[in-house]
């Protein structure tokens, strides 16, 4: 007979000889098996397990006495024991470290606010009407653009620098909460039993905790072939195990399950350019920040350990770590290698020169493996050097794997404005119009051929009275590329030292009694 109760643990300062023997880790929690040797007396008796955490949930614990025949579990009682202990030295150290982090994060937030103020002042300066000449107006516009870009770049750098501090703050807060809770109270589990004979046995508890779990992390290493347009993407799948249960793990058999109960490395994001007469502009020329992850790579607590696929269901899969795991509670996260995947890829340099003159190396291939991959942060390597981080969305076998690997500084882009005209025409039916034509010159300074893909976009009208026509679009071109209306894409291959020119333009018209979209006034 078994009694089923719950143990959803934040910390586990258990008595001597207690041992975690196995753990099944999920992204959101863990299910642990804990065993302790006990002496069983003949007849009626009780076994008390002291020092359990106050977070123990009474309705999911599974408890049983093993090792002796004829032992009947009659009752399981869980009682909270209040403590008067104060936080120990470790708690004070955590509080001091947290205070220093808060000060550093606050200082960086103040700096971001200061730079944002400069951006607002630049915008106000550009919008203040003044009696100035055309050359002075051009100089003012160039100055505002340059200083605004400098401010936005500085804000991006500060946010990237804050990522490690934010992740460390979260870790300290979790550890501090567990430490403080364990210092205030514990629980005692008492098992009443009836035994036919006396002898030595063991108590087995199975329970869950939110203070252990795992998440996927990846190392993506791009290896280019001699052709320069093909290569191999080596994708290393790692499990990042955390455990702050309050009990050190020593030789624990660990399984991992994917079941869950609850920029700067590529070209700027492309969106449809929607325009309409009058109104406020929806298009922003600011390059979007792509480094929004608070998750950072932790120190390796031990050498990565291999894992094998244990079970693959329709929606989840499990991995079994081959060697027992030893991991101290609250210690640095431990990496476990799950699998390495070698994916043949095509390599191209992608440009969006109207937004950014940098070309970004992009690898695309077909992911084929026995098991799908859950999403997780990925550290990117090119030519053995780290080039940044990104987030890898979940992958199923047969799906496309596409990743950016930072700037290719030996393929150069230049933008030449061929025409930028605004005016009115027509006598009886006047219209306001805008004509813009840009030429993009792409030069390959590599000693080998490279594939390039250049993106641009033209406005997309949302009203019948506003018309948009293409002007001087270089062919061949893909329209509505990436399934985004108005986005153009050119795919070319450049030999060493070769330069190509691509043109892209449009004419936008509205009736004389309507206003041009704000970005064209």
C-alpha cells in the first residue's frame, strides 16, 4: 500500500545518509527520487524524516518503506516546524552582492535615460522651424542623423552590457529566497507503519521541485568550404542543468525531458513599408536591437557529459545522461552534451543597404536528425571565433535551419542616391509626387567567390488614392521576398574583386488635396 503526497521543493536540507538517487528534469521543474536507510521495528512504529523544506506540497508526495516484506504504511503526516534561526553568513554575502548589482544596473539605466534625452533633443532640434539656407539645412540634418545614431548605438551597447548583470541578479534572488526560506522553517514527515518483522529497510520519496530543471543551449560553429558559398554548420546541443534544492547531488542518475508545464548577428528585421496620406509615420529607420536575451552562458561546473535519446514521443522526448551526475546545490550550472549535428549549408552575405551598409554572413541548410530540437540560446562561432549570440527556435527534422554569423567586412556596400525628388504636377488634376531611386554597389574583396543577397523595399499603399509604381528595378529580382509585401531581393554571385550595381526606385503619388506620408514631407 502506498500513500501519495506532494513535495514541491525550494530547498532540501535533509538528514545524514539521505541521498538523491535519480532526477528527471523538465524545463520548468524536476521530479526527484530520495532515499534514506531506516530501522524498522516489529509491530506498530513511526519513522520521522526531519529538515524537509517548508515549501513541501502535501498532495503530491509518494512515500513508501522498502526492503522488508509485510510492511504496511498506515499514515503519512506532514508537520511544519517553525525556526528562530537568522540568515547565515552566506545570506549576508548574497545580499551584499545583490546590492552591488542593483547599483550597477541602476547606473546603466541612468546612462540609457541620459542618451534617450539626447535623442529627444536631436529630434526637437530637427523639427524646430528656422530661417536657414538649404546648405545649412543639409548640414543640420547630417549632424542630427550622426549624433542620433551615436546615441542609439551607445544605448544598444549599454543594454548588451546589462544582460550579464540582469541574469546574475535573477540567480542571486532565487538563491537568496531559498536560503532565507530554509532559515525560517522546515517540515517533518512522519510515516506510521505496521511490520510483521524487524529489520533494516529504506524510505523512498518521489517528489517535484521548481528549484531544479534544465534548458537547451547551443554552440553553432560555421565551417566554410573552399568554394566560399558552401560549408558545414556544426550544431552542438547542450543541456544546461541547474539545481538550488539545498541538497548536493552525488552520483545521481539524470534524465532530461522536453515536456513543459508552463543585434546584431544578422540584417535588421524587414517589415512591410505601409504608407498613407497624412497621419503619423509607421516606418522607423532605426536598426532594431536584436540582443534582447537576458539569458547568458554560465561557467562550466564540470566537463560536458554525453547523453543518449531515451524515449521519443509524439510531442516530447527524453534524454538519459550516461554517467551519474554530481552537482552541488547553488553551484554553477552544469553543461551536458546531448548531441552534435553536422548540417550542410549554403553560405551567402546578406545586405539591407538602405538600413545598414554591413553585410551579414548567413547560413541556410536542411536539419535532419532522429529527434527534434527545443528552442534555446545559441553562441555563434565563425573561423573559431565567437561572433555573438542569438536564439534558435525549435527545430523538427526536415525543417530549414537558418542562422546569421555576423558581419562580413570584406564584402563592401555603397549607396548612391540617383534621384530624390518631391513636387506637384498636372494642371486640371494636380497630384503630389515623390520619386526616389537608389543604386547599390556591392564589391567582393575576398580572394574567392561569394554569394550575396541584397534586400530593399518599396512603399506599400493602404489607400486607393495613394499609388506606388516601381522605377528602375534591376532584374532579375524577387518581389515580396520572405513573404513580406514590398520587399525586394536580388541573389548574385561575385567573383574575387568583382563589383555589381543594383538599382531600386519608386514613384509615389497622392491627389493635390491630400497630404504625402509624413516621411516624405
